[in-house]
């Protein structure tokens, strides 16, 4: 499995619009096991996105889906920047299959 955890900053006052766009565009992505969008409790413009994919390749392939590409273009004016980007190796958990170490 392949995972990403990222912190995105919305333009001031645009976080809810950005979250809505992300939620609307994140359905049915082949290879995506989990895609969670959360608002930061202490920062009204920050969004945390936690992703789990079957593989890094399935994540990369999702970026070429027409729906995802259109959402990226629509989201650009709402995004102020990206602050944190962490790659992870998910080992399993609620709703996820168990991974073999090193998979």
C-alpha cells in the first residue's frame, strides 16, 4: 500500500468551498482505499488530506482521470499553498487490508 498525508492551505475564507470541491471530485478512483478530508480545528484555512492507495502507481494514474484533472483546475484559485506532504507505508487499519511489511 501507498499513503500520503498532506496539509493544504485554502485562500482566506475559501476552505469550505475547497473542501466541497475535493469531496465532490474524490469518488470512484481506481486503487483508492481511503481518501479523508479534514478541516484543521485550530486553523480556519487549513485542510488535511489522508490518502491510502493500493500502490503508488494507482495514485499516479488517478491524476490523469478527467474528473480529477477538472477538479484540480477548478481548485487552483481556491488554494493558497501546500505546507506538508508526507509519504507513508500503510500497514492496515479499520477498513484497510493488512499489508505485509515492505509491501
